[in-house]
C-alpha cells in the first residue's frame, strides 16, 4: 500500500486515518505490540504524523490487555513530547483506572484517577458528563461512595451537566453501602422532581434494594410508576424486575400484593 502500484501509475500512501484504523484493529485483536511497532517504526518513519487520537487508540489497547502501567507510560511519553491529551484521552485512562480488578490496589488506582481529573482542568481538557459518570461509578465501585456523593453534589451546585447514568451509579453505590435513605432522597429529588428521567436501571436498583429491605409495597409502587413515562412498565422490563419480588419474598406474598394492582 505504501509503495502503491507504479505499474498502473498509481501511488497510494496510507494517511493518519488509515493507520488509526489498522492500529485500532490490531489492539482489538490483542496485538498491541504490533500496533505500537506500526506506530513507531512505520507510521512515524514514513512521515505520517500521529494525532492524539492515534495515541488514545494505543492507550486503550494497552488497557484492554490489562497493561495499564504501559498505558500510563505512553500517556506520559506523549505529554513530554508536547502532545496535549484531550478529554477522550484522559477519560479513556480514567475509565481503566476505575475498573481496577485488584482490591488491594483500589485506593491507589482511585487516587490516580482523581489526579487525572484534576490535571484535566489544569490543561483545559475539561471533564464532560461522560468523564464524571465514569469517575462517579469508579468511586462507588471502589468503596469511595461518600466522595462520589460529594462530587455529585458539587456538580449539581455548579450547574454542571450530569446524566441519569451518573445518578444511577451513585444510587447503586449508596444502596450497597447501606445508605438507602440517602439513595432514596436522591431519587426523589433528582428523578421524580428534577430534570433527570429515571430509566429501567434506576428503578431496578431501587426495587432490588427495597425487596432486600422487606419493603415490598414500596417496591411494587415503584414497579408500576407511570407518571414520568419511564418506569419499567413494558413486558420486557417488568418481568426481570418482578422476579426480584418473587425470589426475595416468595410467590404467595407477591401474588397477594400484585393482585390489588391493575396491570
């Protein structure tokens, strides 16, 4: 491809888009070293200047291979070379820090993610809703629920856009930490009376927790809530959630409760 077909008088040289596509394919196939080799030994030597997106693909490839240390090393390397990571590059790395699999490394990885979020602001790569969703979810999954709650409230107070995904992650984290009242208050404030429309995930989290707490009637009330038009009231959504009631409280009790509800 690089040399083209001179016999037909055609020279076809790969550009940065071509290389990005190939590098991405190699990374998805688990061939991250071949992708790096293509970048450093072929692309750059042939005068094709990689973009920050090119390096982001490779960083994500290292993360997919569970080589987050190499991903961070590459991130630091391109920064020293004068590249300015954008919000996608930062968020890619933050995402994998938050997916840390080793419990004993959780706090270290959360600290690394937290530092990156702060660094983003200093480098004018301002975190967006996607970034904050990932970070809030990561904090909750790594046991830092109160910090996640503090960040969520700060975002709301500063009128920074948040999404239902971020709220659902926080509600889930609070429920798992036994702070159901706080989770319920958040749901009431932002989902029922605010501008965040709850989806089936939000409802399922709360219904599951209500069932485990023995609050079947309230769980049933949520199950058939239709005022916002987003409750899990279609057959595909109701059945998995209703199973929580059956498994948690027994078929007879659930049937007695649901018999009073018009479906």
